[in-house]
C-alpha cells in the first residue's frame, strides 16, 4: 500500500495507489517494439522456452521507496534464474527521485525494457498515451500461465482505452488475501502479563504500560511510514464497521456511503475525526513513533523490529518485515519474536466487521514492457514463468529436489521428507521483497495444503497468520481501487492532485494536533478548502466509476 512514496505528495501517491485508467481522450500511438522483428499483431509460430537461450534486459522499479537490487542475484530466486534460466537483469535505480527520473527517461526516449510500478500511477498512462508500451494480448494467448490464472473479468478491468492489455499484474487473486494488521512483540507482551488486546481502549492502556516499563528503550506503537497511511490508516478502520483502508488512498480519498449508494467526503466522516483524535493522543503522549511522518523507506522501521524495540507494529504490509525479525530474534531467544493479533476495534463494534486492509482482484503492482525492449516476447515469457506453478513454488520453497519434488495433479508442490519449515521461512523472507509477478490465486492454496495439516505451533509464520488472521480480516476493494484516477492533464486530474495535497497536510497536522478540538478544526478546514477546489465534482465522478466497477464485477 505503498506504497509507499517521496516528497510527501509523491510518496503517498505511489504507496497508497493511484487509480487506474478511465477513458482517454487521446488516440494512443501503435505500440510496436523498436528493433524487434516480432509484431504483437502477429502470433509467432514458436513458443520461446525460458532458459533455452540468454535473456538480458533492463528493469526499473518506479517507486520512491523501492529500488530493485543492484545485483538481482543477491536475492535467492533471482540467483536461481541467472544460474539456471540464463536471465541477466540490469537494474536502474531512482534512489528516491522516481518522478524526476521517469520524466527524464521519457523526454530522452531512453526507457528501460521493463518497468515495475503501481498500476494507478499516472506515469503508466502517460507511457501508454505516448505509444511507449507493448500490448500483451497475443503473448497472453500464446503462453499458458497468466491466461489460466488471471480471471477474465480482472483482465478486462486491466485493459486500457484501446481495449488491449499492457499490464502484467502482481499478486492478482480470486480469493481474499492480504497482510495488513497488527504485530505484537512476544517477549514484551509476556513481561507485561499477556493482557487482553482487542479494543482501542485496551491498545491505549497497553501502550501506556509499555512506556512506563521500558521508557525510550521501546517504541510503544510503530506506525510505519505514516505518509502512506499505514499504521495511522489501520487505526481509522477500527473506528467503523466495514470501513475501507482504501478510503485514505491518494486515488480514492472517499468513504462509501451505502445508504445513498455513493462516495462521500473523507474529511466529514465521523470515524475519521474520532480515529485522528486517538492518533493525536498517542502522539502527544509519545506512545506512537515520533518519526512516522519523516521516514520515507522501511529501513529504520526494519531496524527497530530486528532489534526487538517495537511493542506493537501496525502496517498495511507488516508480515515480510515482522517475519524476518521474528526469525532473527527467536534464533537468539525462543521467547522472543512477534505474533499477529485480530485487528483492534472501538468498543461496541463487531470485531468481525473490522477490516484493516483490502484485497484487489487485480493485484497491486504491474509490470509493463516498453517499446525499448529488443525481445518483448521473451520478457513476457519470463514473467509468465514467474507467475506459473514452477516459478511460484521455487520462490516459496526453493529449487526442486530439496523441500519439494514435482507437482501433483492439481499442480501443487509435492513436499519431500526433507522438508524444512525453518528453511522455507527463511527462503520466503529472503525472496519476499522482490516478487514482481506474484500469483496469489495459485500460491495461497498451495501453501495451505501442507501448512493446515500441521499443528498450529509448527506452521510457517507467514502461513499461520495469513490463515488465522489476515485473510479473514480483509475486504474486497476492487471496485474502489480501479479506474478512479482522472486522465492526466484534465481539470479533474488537477483537482485530484490538489485535494491529495490537502489530505497529506491534513493527515500529518491532525495526527500531531495538540487537542481533540484542534483535530476537528483541522479536518473542518480541510473540507472547506477541498470543496473550494472542486472536491464534490471529483467525488461525483468517482462515484460513477465506482458504480460502473461494481456492475462489471457483478456486485
């Protein structure tokens, strides 16, 4: 969610997801790869087999918080691909200046062969409108995996105005998934008497006790990169049944008004007022990370987790980081580590209607192949391999012959007698930060097949809490997350950017307010300022798109 972002505005835009593609007013240029003998309008006769010959291409992650590793082979799965599939990837790093770098690359017509980014990012649409993306439809028909695992409705929602598919999705699904939620420090929890942690009041009392006992040695509540919402956004979802974390996203900024079947202002939502009062109280009493609005990457957060200095961690994606920290800490001390709990809720609300995160049938990020690519079909075949059974299994269990050997009739891995749960956890933790074509529809059932047969205490850390907590506490947000971003250059696009700027300033100001009264004052002023800039017209437009999405999805 991140996701993740740069200069406050850009940062939030990229982590909290921009909204996809509405009908473009431009007539896009044909997207034919330069220096390529293969036209995407013609089906090549032969299927290219990954590993049959060398594949080298450049890749770039279009995020302010993420760069692909300088040496992809430093990540186990990518080392396997280089050594066994003859794949050599030359990465390009933005080092936090992703917007500037993209502008420069487009102006110089010097694009990477493949771009990994947020599908809601307007830059993806700009590349499409400039005719710089390669259509994937023919390749999808030719290669087996994406065609098999990506639902037809989902594929149609990913299409651009010309009706073609240009985006290869990451973590698409057909079932609930996600990893948002709260992680608790096991050792600190036990030392404080293992109290009940269910309501927001109980969370507050617990954080007070943490501060009293450990002082500045421990951060009571780590909110991650709050410029993205993260731990602050999670708290919002605990103050209203069926609330969407997505409401705080830069390309949504609206709450669902079920009674009137429309999207309404976030700034006037009573639950948002109440949650921000709670957050500002935590901030004033130094019960929440004081640097939550200044950190722009997860480096400092991970360091705190790895050293065991966090009592409670709230994030839209805590599992990769908490699981790695859990493994490291528990190696040294079996009593140390982290565990996940059911999401906190305001007393009186139904805890089973609280959703700290959402899942999107279309996934999160996307990969696009640019016209700079010499061999676009081979890059697609590479992505198709990664998203298929063999590619996914190797990412989660390592190369064949160790923890698994062959696939059964359902294409799920056959685990061996040498299966090592600890090793598998380490493999997953090492590969997790660089998964670009994840197939949730395949890997989740594959993981659970074996894990659910084991006693709870013996299950893989990630699988245990996905099955028991996160998959049960995520809501379908596909309709609220797709096609809600106005086309670049339009009046509504300008309104969207301006309202987002107001929101980012408001989120920070209200989270650090000196009193409850100041929170109300800040949010009320934000509503006035946003309305003066056309917020209501933007909400009406987004309501139309949202209703269209629901109809397309049969909701």
